């Protein structure tokens, strides 16, 4: 069974903390994505990666960075967490032949 | 600029009836469209897709219709079942691009 896993389901952090969200896929997909989901706004793309060590900004990259050192792993970093980054974070992977597969999501609360 | 729009935040349908979810897009370069279903506390799961060379694609109880001239697509679920209660996201992409653009989502509730 194919899988995209995320390191935490629920996370509570304080304002100003550095936060790491990890995503791992076992499908050998080239592409990996980080989205955030907010009510009324749908899924908005933060960053994506087409290959190892490659990254591209999505629609809302401000306040975030990413790292892809290995093909199966894509990390999202909040350099200094703020309350407006409280959200559901969704990781996805895909290849040319397949639609996205999503992980279960991480509900991040920044207090 | 919202390139993919789902104008109905919620929809309530009687069990056994047809559910119709709508989606509009503005970018004429989009040529591949997908629907995802999301339960609370889970990631979205792929439901059905359609390429712009078709105007209809069917998979069991789910049918997606594409009207390119109107830049509109719809998802029909018939008959609707209680397990269909979820948030449905419409998504679009253009050829050669792996990036999907998602709509805001529609919360579908199926009433017994």
C-alpha cells in the first residue's frame, strides 16, 4: 500500500520557535509538495520540489523554507513561527503518471 | 487571484438523491482536472479526473462533466450515500506542469 507519512498529526508551538515538519513517501515519486489548508481558502501551495535538492516557491512561501536532501523526504521549516501560521499542513507526492497522494496532515497550532 | 473557484461552501443532499458539486476555472491553459475528497483529520484522496479532450468521465457512482467553453466542471454523485459526507476539492493543472491549483472546497452533507 503506497504511503505518504508526516512526522506529527498534531503540534503545538510557541511564537518565535523554529518548527520542522517532515514528510516521507515510499513511491519513488519525483515531485513533492507542501500545502496548507485553511477554512474558506482551500489548499494553498507553499513550496514544491521536482527533484532532490531542487525547490520552487508556491503561492504563499513567505515565512517558510524547505529542504529535500533525499528523494523520499521533503521537510517544511517555519523559521520563526507566528500565530498566522496556525493551520493544517498537507504534504503530497506525485509522478508524471499519477495524481497527488497526500499525507494525513499535521494540525499546527502556534500560541 | 483565485484561478479555481468552488462558489458553494456547503451542500446538503438527501441520501439516495443526486449530489452535484460545481467548479469554475479562469485559466484557459488548464487541461487536466481532478476531484479530491477529504474527511476530517485525514489527507485528501483522489476521486476522479478528466482530461480536456473529454467532456465526461465516469467511475461507478461518480461522474465528472467538463464544459470547456464555460470553463466549468461538475461532479455528480448518484446515488448519494452517508459515507460521501466530506469536503470535496476541485483541482486543475496544465500540460507538463505537475503543480495542481485547488479550489476552496465544498462541504457535502448527506442526510439519512
